[in-house]
C-alpha cells in the first residue's frame, strides 16, 4: 500500500471538535443517522450514536445492520493515526460485525484506544515491520444490552519505512535498471 495515497487530511492537524462536527456532516453518516457525540482532545475516546429513523430501519422495523456497521467503520484507524502521528500509515485492513439482538431504538458505541495499544504499535513497527492489531467495540441499546459486536483490524506501519521504494527509470523497473548496470 502506498502511503502517498493516504490523502491530505491525515497530514493536517484538525482539532477533535472540528473533526467531530465535520464527521456529523459527512454524507454517509448524516444520511444514516449516525452522530459523533464526543471526541476527546487526545483522540483516544470517541462516542457515537445511531438513532432509529424511518430512513434507517430494515424490513422488520429495527436498526439496519449496515448502518450499525458504518457507525464503527473509521474510528479505530482515525484514533490510531492521530495518536501515532504523521510518520505512520494506518489503514482499516478488515472488519466484522456479529449481531446479537435487534436494535429497536437508538444504539451507542464507545471507542477507546489505550496508551498500551499505541505503545505496542510503536514497538512493533520500530524496525519497519507492519503491525495488525484488532480492536473490539460493542454496540449497545439505551438499557445497556449488547446489540452487536464489531471487530476492526488495522494495518500500521512507519511511513519512513513504508515509503522507501527503489527509484524506477523510464524504461522499466528498478530491478531492470540494476541489471543493465
């Protein structure tokens, strides 16, 4: 994966309050009824809610599973990237969700990223290796009952190591250039 393709936003220091408000205006969240209700200044805690509306109910009148998964999608990668800083590449690598019971009203997810998880990522990637931690978040109803459990696996690598690529020539790859020399 090329770290150059990670875009501009990871390189810009956006305060957590501004990012929270912007995410609430982001069409995939706004259209699904997803709201980021809290984002800590250190990007280690995020709270998200999904209200039950006529436009996000499924055939049975309960929360649409795709909206519940969407409410878990970007947060662990965002939190890890903001805590590691611009010298790292962070991507969502895999995700899964297990539905436990129907969501018959608003549901909530609380994302927490521990200092230990950040330290493990730094240690694991110090020598240039990739790190693929898995995080778990529960989606709960207002009464605290678990509605779903989502797991997210991240891809983490130091940017300086990830971007070291042999230069290429106009006529072919770096390997071909070395062979010609």
